[in-house]
């Protein structure tokens, strides 16, 4: 969505907080995550599901979900599953997925309300979004372990999902993931008395958090639960674009950084990385940093 719009520094701030839902955050892209004609298959957890090649539609909990898989399984290495940010479909990650699939099996999907997947029946929570994720994993990985690699809201969803699903999530890579305290951070750092662009950002962000977004997903702040000792890499942007917001930007940038460090509590085997030349879209600005992190986590998780 919002194709052919080049983001300014202030628009980039909107992207970080609310995704392309709030402003023109998407970069030009004509790529597709798969070449096959979409078909419909049922979601069922099995030890050996038929491999998906290209883009297909599967049925999860009665809803049509657009899924793309590429690359071949490499021994016991987990399947990598990509989770885009809010307002992004799997096509946004197509080039990134193609690069990753040179070394192993990689899948991505459109959450309900995004891309070519069905619209949600009603308001969604992290629990209902996690239920769809479980159905996708059943189909693309069966009982094989997975590494979840999420960007922005996709990272938040992955981080919320992993602690309760240690039986299948073998590793995490969070690419500038939305912090676990994003609502409180926004309300505290941009006060109700703010005016101008800051007031607009506060109001629009709070509306997005409340469910005014394509996924109808209502956010909730929460503590960071433990996923045990699985390998986790947290990648943060290196270009401080959040500071572009006059008066409140420096505080937002600091809170975002603290939120990234907080995600390290997910595991006793976690690591922080910075993409020095990247804004919010790390896998677009510095894909090599993200690719190397996913390859490291996947290799460790497969041991």
C-alpha cells in the first residue's frame, strides 16, 4: 500500500510508530514473493506436510491466508518464517525472502487484513493473531522447529508468541521490533498538551493501537516473558530518525532504544545488533545485517 511515496524524516517517524497505516512508509517494489497460481489448502499440523512452493492460499480457522514459501530444507535447520510490519504484505519482503532462501527454507504470510489474506471477522488481539500464526506454522513447518524473524509489529507479535510456544519456536530475530511498552511510551513522551505534528502523531498512533488499522488489532503493553535459552538477535536501526520530531523526538528515540534492549530479556542467549546505516526498514536499508543475523540464529537453533 502507499506505493511510490518517498518518506521524509517525519514520515519515517510515523512508520516506526504505526507502520504505513499512518503515512507513506512503503518503498517502491514490483517484486512478488512467489510465482505459482494461488490455490486453497487446509491447515493441519502434520509431521510431513506437502511442501509449498511459491504463493498459495491456505485455510486457517475458516479464513483464507496468503502464504509464500521458497528454498529447500537444509538438514535439521529450522524453517524461517518472516513476519512483516503493520500495513505491509508478504510482497514487501519478497526480495529479502529470495536472498534468505538461497541457504534454506523460508516462508512468509499476510496476516488477516493485510495483502491478499481475508479481512478479520472482527477485532483482533495478540491471542487471535497468534492462533492464525499457529495455523500457518502447522502448514508450512509441521512439527519441525521454526525461527521467527519479525519486523516492527511483526517482531512484537513474534516476541509475544515465542514464550508460550517453546515447543516449536527455536529462535527469534527481531528487526526494529515495536517495543513492549509502545502505548505508554507514546502517551508519556508526547503529552496531551502537544500541538501541531506531535499532537497529530499522538492521536493517530493511539487510534492505531486501539485497533484502527487494517488488521483491526488492538495493542496491549505487557511485560517481556522468557522464551528460555533459544538464540535471539535484536537488531536496532542506526539512523536516529525518530529524533526528527521537534521537542519530543529525542525522548522517543531513547524509549525505542530502551525497548530494543528490553527484548533481550526474552532469552538467556540473546544478542543486540545495530544496523548503522539503516532507518526503520532494516531488511530494505541493510539487508546483509538482517540476513546474517537470521543465518546465525538458524544455525544455532539447528544444533
